[in-house]
C-alpha cells in the first residue's frame, strides 16, 4: 500500500538535531559562565584572606592548580629560558578595511626579566631602514606585509625572525593585533586611564572614508574608551611636539602600561562578562604563536611586575638620539647614527637600563677621548655649542676656540691618537659629516704668533682636533 507523503514543517530529524545542538551549546555556555564566576569569586575570597591579588590567586585555586599539574607537572609551572628572560614582539596593523592592512603601524619589543621582575619596552619606528643586502633597504614596517604574501597567516613570526637577526637577540613570541581588536580590548576592560603629558590637536587624523578629521587631547588625566585610545595611539600630525612617530611611540607605550594596570586591577578576572569580552577581542583579531596554555602559565606572573620596574625606550633622530634620517630614492628612511647598529643592539640586548645608566656604563668602559674644537666658520658660538653636544656623548672637550682661517665648508678631524681610537674616529666622522686628516699642518704644530687662534696643539694629550666647517652646522640648530 502506498504511504502518504508527510511534510512536517515544525519538526523532523534535522530540526530535532538543530534544537538538540542549540540546547547543548546553551548548557555549555551556561556552565562556562558559571565556572568563570565561581573561579573569580573563589580567587577574590582568597585574595582578601591572604592579602594578595585576584590574578595571583586564580593560579592558586585547587582546580586550576590541578589542571596545571596535569598539563605540565609539578616542577614546570612557569616558562623557563636559558637567561630567565622572555621577549615578545608586538605588531600593530590596520587590518581588513584599511590601506596597507598588513603594514605595521606599531612595532614594539617587550622584554621580561622573570628573575628580577623587570620589563623593558623598546619602540622601533616604522621608517627604520631594514637592510636587504647589496645596498638595498626597505622600511621595517613593510616586513610583515611582504611575509604575509609568501607565508600567509605566518607573517608575524617571519617578521620576528627578521627583527631578531637584525638586532642580535632572541624573540620568544610574537603578537599581532589589528585596530579592531585594539579597540575591543580597551573596551572589554572598561577603558583605560591615561595622563596626557601635553595638549595637542591633530587636524589630519584619517577616517575610514579616506578623509580627515580633527582630534584634540587636553593635558591631564583622561579616561579613554577604545576608539579614543586608538586615536591617541595613532595620531601622527599633532601640534605641540606630538607630530612625530617618536612621540606616537611614546604614547603607545603609555597605553600598553595603562592596559596592564587595568588587567591587574581587582575585579577584572572575577567578572565573567569582562572575561568573555576579552576572549572575543583576542580570539577574533589577534595573531600569535602563544598557545592558551602559554598564556595561562604567564598570567599569574603579571602581578609581580610593578610600574616602577618598567623601563621605556623610543629610538629617535633627535639631538643625541640613536638615528639619523636620510632620503634614499625618494623614500624617507632612518639609519643608525653610528652605522654599525652597535648602540641599538645594545639597547635591545639590555632594555632594562635607562639612557642615563647606559651612558654612564659606556663612559666607564671606554678610555676617555680628549678633543679640541676650533671654529672654522663665521657662525658665532659654533664651537661652544658643538662641544656641549660632544660632552653629552661622553667625550672630553679640553679646549674650544677659533681656527686661524675661516670659511671651512667641510669639517676636518685631525687624528692624533695614532690609530688607537678608530671606533671613536668613525663615529665622529659620521656624526660631523667630516673629512679625516692623519697629521697636523705646520701652522698648528708650531706656534709663530702666540695668538690664541693659532696656538699649537699638544698631540700627546689630544686625541682629535676638530676644525669645524659648515657641513656640521645642522647639528646645533
């Protein structure tokens, strides 16, 4: 007998399976939220009882301790490295919907000393020249974009490998975050509190429709949501000295430190809703080689790193900075001032020293260099100002004065050290855009007039005599 055709618009196996799947997801979600709430409540209670932090007590809860024990064993609760340090490369990109979505708008090295509980932050400017070999260079902010073309989905790790080879350090992990994730991350913790160091206005802040808008920040403490914090971090054309990539890098470090404080604040990890928002922000728009287990092992350590033990560095081309700017084939690039990367590599290797501490250490290591400076131009006070600059770099300037002749176009360095201080000679030549002469001319080696302008030089007590020309004039403007 024929069976009648039945059409069940309200049921059927597919519909029943869909309802069952939905119910299972709902139950799992409810259990997860309940578990997070229980963990947060338990950690909060222990923090009050023992006078510690919620974050630290999350790791001490019996259930979490048991998970850690099963996953890593009793003796491996925290990551270990040969030098008790861990270095992270943080990359900020525009992401989908932005011009050059994989160009790194931000590149920051964060080194954590797990033994002494110190943190060193080093911001790398986007225009830093990365050497390709054969005298060719690209801006370092393009490395990730190129790497994504050849290694899709793994560009951040390839970029980390290139940076660690350039700076001679080990980069353990890399984190790449886009603008959308940055905003969501800030909003997920309820915003951050930033002390704006100086007021500024940027009338050329880019909009999503390729136009501009004006953004303004007033000096003083401000509470910033994700959108405001992104504008504060990205602004590149601000007034009042805030219109450079170097100023922007400093602001980005401020936001990172403020975010750290907010994550460690009481209540963050005890709030299931906030934890869910953090997870959503991280899971959808952040690329990293850190596993969830890595993050769980690192999280309890964060509370031990106080703001007083954070050292920040921004590479700049300011007077006395580590970089100089040059235009190569029409492209603005930044190069190491000493041209051998030694200073930048020294900072990357030990980012926990302040600039003042590093200068003092270097001064103790090297033999004092004695310099005499004479003005060979018609620029008043040029020798005095240049001598002040050299002193900030650790040189000893014994005498300043005027050269007998004026009108020097090119600065000349007379090397009286007999080749014993070549490193300093190379640095001075580069700094001053100078020529080098191996021996003194007769008018400097003997005194015939008794004039202070033509007084003889004592080569036994002077390493370098510098006759200033206009080629060095830009240094003191």
